[in-house]
C-alpha cells in the first residue's frame, strides 16, 4: 500500500505541475489571441486528458487515505485504472509535458511560424525570436537517407528542425547513428514523404549552425 501511495504522490507532483502551468497559460493567453488559434494549440486540445488523469489520481489517493481497511482487490483496481488510463493516453500526456516547456506556451505574438501545426509528437519549440527563426527539438524522430558514397541507407537521429519565416525555408539537423557525423539540410516535409536538399549558401549555412549551437547547451 505504501508503494502505491508513493507512486500516486509522484504522479500528482509531476503532472500536477504540468496541469497548473498549462491551465495558467491558457488563462493568460486567451484574452489576447483568437479562439481558433488557441484551439489549435496542442496543449489546449489535450488538457482535458490530463484533467481526467488528475481526477483519477485524486480518487485513488482519497480512497487510500479514508479507508481503514483497504482491500487488496480495491488497491489492484486503482492500480489497473491508473496504469490503463496512462497507457491509453501516453502520447497526449507525453506531449503535454513537452508543451509545458515549449516557447509557444505563453506566447501571444502574431505568429507567422507553423507552431503546433508543424510540431511532431514528442517535440517542442525550444527557441523562437518571434520574427525570423525558431528551433524545434525532438525526442523520437529519426530518418533513413541514402549515402551517396556507399549506395546504402544510413539511419540518422534528428537533432532539431528550424524554420525561417523570412526566407520561407525549413532546415533539419541530423546525426548519423553509427558515425555520429552531423549534417544540415534543407527540409521539405511532405504528406506521404519528406525530402531534403543541400545548402550551398555559406552565410545561410553558418547562420543555421550558430542558431542551433546557441540553444544546444
């Protein structure tokens, strides 16, 4: 019983902070941005999932604290309910955690970036200057690319994607899983397949490198 109490306490601490941060953010930005824009933000659409999870945690904790004789069957029932709900909504809960640390969370700027519409699962914007460039980091994004030297496909981890709204261009920074060699390419997300291109402008290339290095600390 002590084990489940500790587990519930840890979950409440973790997700309670996320719930408060996102709820405050919604209250803070709602007077200043259009309702349709707010509705498109991932945290706004998914916050009810987190609210339900917090209610389940509260109910389980209340039962534990008020019942003098807590039957094993009830303990097992709450463990099952909590684990089942969390597993069924793992993507939403994980994304809300990313959203709570995203540059978009409390932003009320007249946004010209893709914002949530261009955000992949388990990703968030870690830097945005509100005018020209932003940087998105990813937890679970990898790609296969053909190595022109060997003629074989290599697997790459995506370290970040960047969007330059003034040049209307996107970039992807990747790292070879085996060799750890890094590359920066133009990034063209597609409906069924993404494509990539070589950056030949040295000044443009250097700007992307310096932007990424400034936030990759």
